[in-house]
C-alpha cells in the first residue's frame, strides 16, 4: 500500500484551509498514493470565537472529503474536525475515512483529551469544549486493518495495544502536536508505538503558527514496524509518500515475536 501524509498550516480561514487540503490530496494522488492522511482539525485551527459551527458526521465537511476521495479515486483519511457533540457546550474531535467511491467507511472520536495546567506556561482544558469518544476503531482500508487515533492519544500506549490486539497492522495519527513538546516527544512516541505493536505508523501533523499564539511541530512521518522512519516531511506545507510492505510486517512479527510472547493481557 502506498501512503501519503499531508502536512498543512490550517488557520482561521476555513475555505482556504480546505482548498489547501484538496491541493495536497491532489499531490498525493499524483504520487500514486492509495491512502492519503490529513492532520487534526484540518479545516480550522484558530480562535474559538470564530470557529465554524459544529457539523454532523454527514455534513459539509464530510461531503467535501467524500467528493475528493471519489474524484481522485483514493482512500482519504480526513484528519479530524469538530463534529456536533452530545450537548450544546461540547463537540467531538472526529476522524472520518472515505473509500475511493466516496463512501464513509470509518468514524473515530478522540478518546484522550488534552487537559493540562502548568502555571505560567500552558493552560488548556480540551474537555471543557470537547467530549471524549468511547470506542476504539480498526477499519479495513483496502484490505489492511488500520487502527485510528488522534494526537494526544499518542501518549497512551494501552490504546495502541488494543488496536493491535484487534488486528491493526497500520496505526494512523492525525495531529496538531505543539512545538514545545513535539521537539522532544513526537518522533520518540511514534517510533515507540510502531516498535512495541509491530505496526506501520502514519502520522500527519499541522505545521507552523496558528492563532491564538500556538505553534505546531509538523514533521509528519511514516514509520515501519521496526521503528525505521521511511519518510518525513520538512518544516513546510507539503506531502511525503512511502510504500508500506506488509510482507515486511509479517517477517518482523515472525522473527521477533514480541506480540506472541506476551504473558499479560
């Protein structure tokens, strides 16, 4: 399976963000990608007061990426967006995946919410405006079992082990990882999730400055089950592509059977 990760700098202009996302999908398709993955909050990453109204899972956001998947004839993982939530105060942070016919084949709502309070440094309570999801999701993408996650989920290895236990061979991580943590943790955590679960990891990140006063790390990357980085985006908007060799995955799981050797479940 050939996979592309699309890295962009979404800001407060939703129409512009979506236009750039479509351009990146076009580039991924031109590179021969069967699957293209976009970052967290691909359509808007700006001040809350001007955020677009949350939509249902079959709203305009979904239609935009369903059309792109159908027109380009590729699988599209549409990063994430603000889905209408369980009450008037909270949305869901939701990923949608579309097949080349433009049909939605998976929906995942972010389980782990970023609630951090460090006096004088950072104060962010995602749970004030976002409700957590409750279901793990492994989707069949062109015959490949693919586990879904979003950004902060990356810090919780038990989620990824459950995805592997449910058959995942690829783990997808759309993200808007902050610069100050991304410099030290992003690649380390992604490679750890790949090695410990003997899965490919496909991680698409936001890059650059976003209002109000936040900067995302970028460095979108594709990692093999040995922990080797197959492709990494430079520090700019763009697309990188790599081939996932599922035969190599099988070989790694056979010659180093750490999953099979587990004694705790």
